[in-house]
C-alpha cells in the first residue's frame, strides 16, 4: 500500500482536543466533537465488519442537519467511496446514480427505508447506529482508493459521476484550510444553508478541523435563519442565489459580526454585491470551483472583490481572482492551442486535488496523469493575471451569423428587474439560427422599460427580441438557473413565429 490517509486518527485527535465543544448544530439539536467521533467510528467499524473494502461505493441520503457530518465522516474514515446524494433526489435519479457508480448500500433515515428497499437498495437506517463510547482507531486509508463520488448538475445532459481519491480529498482539505481568510476557533460559527452533499461539506470540514462550530440549515427559512444572523455568525456560505434570498427576506436590515461571506457556484453580479455590502459590509469573498476540482481553484478576497466591483466594466466577464496554490490555469482555443493573456477561450485547469476520472454511461474514464481538464467554461486571463469568466461554452448562442454569449447580455441587464434574476437564452429559429429572448423571474410590472434602456448600449444583434416573465426560474440542486429548463418552460407556453421579424406569442 502506498501512503495512507489517517482520517480516523485525525478525527480522534479532534475529539480529544475539543471534547464537548459544539461541533455541529441545526439550531435545535447539537453534536459535540466527542459525539461526532463516536458516531462516525461506530459507522466506520460497522462498514469494515460488513466486509466493505476501501474504495467501494456506499451512498448517503441524509438532509442537512446534525446527522449529515457524522455520516460523511464515518464513510470517510472507513475508507469507502462516499456517494453523497441530494436528499431531494427522485427515484429515477437514484437509479441513474446507482447505475453509474454501482452502489447498493445507502445510509438514510429509517423513514426512507421502505422506499429504498422497494428500489432494490440495501438501506442502513442511521438511527440504528449507536455511538461507540470508546472508539478504536481505524487503519489509514490508501491514498489511491476512490474516496468520494459526486454528480454533475446535469445542465447540459444526464449527470456524470466525478471520482475523487482519498488522497485528492485530503489535499483539497489542506488547501481549503490554507486559503481561509482567518483561522476559526472557539465561538466562530459558520452558517451553511446549501445541501451538505455539495460545497457546504468542504467548508464544514475546514471549520471542524480547526475547532469551529458549523450551523447547518436545510435551506433558507426566515424563522430559522433570522436568530442565527442576529447572533452574528463569523462566516456564511452563500452562493448568489442564497445571498439574494437572504437579502429579499430581510430588506433594509444590517447584520453585524460577519467576517466573511463565501460565495461561488455562479457569478456574483455588481448589483447583488452592492446590496450584500449594505447589509453585511464589504465581506464577500469569491471562489471558483466545480465537481471535477474541489475549491479552491481561484480566490478573490473581500478587499479585492470591492476593488474589482469598482472597476469599469471592460467586457471580459466576472472576476474570479487569482489561481489558488497548486492550481494551474490555461486559456485555449477550440483546437486546444494555448492563448496569451487577454485572448478569450475555454478555461483548462489542472491541480493536485483534481478528480481521478469520470463515469458516464460508457463507463469510467481515468484522467491522464498530468492531464488538463476542459472545464467547458469560457474566460480570459486579464492583464493582472486574474481569471475572468464569461460563461459556459454550451450556452453560446448563434444568431444571424453572430456568436453571442448570454452572460454578456445578463451583465448589462443586472438589476433591471428590481433585483430579480434575468435569464437570457436562444430559441431555435430556421431564419436566424437562434432568436434571443430574456426571461425574468417574477419581475415588477415596469421592468421592460428599464431593460430596454440598458440594452440600447449593446450591438443590435445582441438585443433580445422578446421580454418574458416566469413566476420562478427552474434551478438545479446547487441553486443554479438551468437554461435548458427555462427554454422548455418558455416553449411550453409560447410559440415562435419565425421570419425576418420574429415574434414570441402565447399559446
């Protein structure tokens, strides 16, 4: 066996060091560091006793709350390939995830046992796993063993499974701690409201490895979140969609004591940053990450974010900051040719904490040693060496012979719908290739006037041909607006009358 990862030893050390200090709370129940280690080790030993080998896939279906961290830790110290699944996943999604990864065992609450058994799985009720009051350490885990399998959002097709090794996970944890804006300690609480199976788990690990306290909420509910915000958490993980919800729930409120708001997942608009600065101060921090490479990929610290937001719009896209330690970024043309700074193209990256490979319907494809990952994101390295993101390659529209990216139009429209999200997309057209439309989420009545005023600054071929509204824009589990599903919703309610002067009319 090559170098092993001593997950169990590290967790037992934290339990000995911090004891009865609160590790996790959901606002009602709490879990101490000692209890976290006792429950995780009970699960870890049970998996080993059942003959589950290191790297074997075992799924979890646990919503945000005090159970999620110890279940994750138990799977990790046992050395299995943790397959965390969003608790809101459908039966069809569970079936697809199992088909890709081959798991049969699922850790879940007892209430889910009947459903999971009917689907052909082997459910393990987490209520049946009693804490081990005197946990014995488990052996180190092979660094090359599969350690975590995540699923892409499925915005451009069926989700893929992304495989990370235990060694890659350990490196990601190390780098995440290395770039924290401050070292959390006693009394430092981080508020997490997004699904623990995604980015929230990495922030939680960094916090717990330093002795801080994790506050896990299952979504953004005013009655649950308000007292936590009033108590002044040290940090919040709030992607733009979550940040927008908080600001809409507490308009005009000023919250003190928050030292950092971690954000990522999707780009942060200038208008949303301004509103967040009014409520919390200039404490928003931008990072760039993806399933194929854990955060951190790029980092822009709060003072740098404020500086970037004050810069004139140069058309290069959202500022994501500088590459984090150990991360290489390259911009390449469609044929793979490296492009110099200032030239836009597709973002490629490589790092020590990148995924070991990808599983699709065709099977597992390992990442070549030292190979670059094509992100599918479009961007450019600016004159100062910062990565700028203009959008997804798959989102490019072709209208009237021109290549247009919706992100450029959305940036101009930012704030035009009273702070509500505007999604720009193309509808298939025989005459134009695609007809560009803008779809706002529950906008105010006069939003089109403001939108048309702003859009006048763009070239004519970039201006939307229609202004539409939906009560709610479809999103995936990470809170990202899914452009393909917005298009489906538009076409379900409207018809494109094609030609040189296209019209979008209601069905």
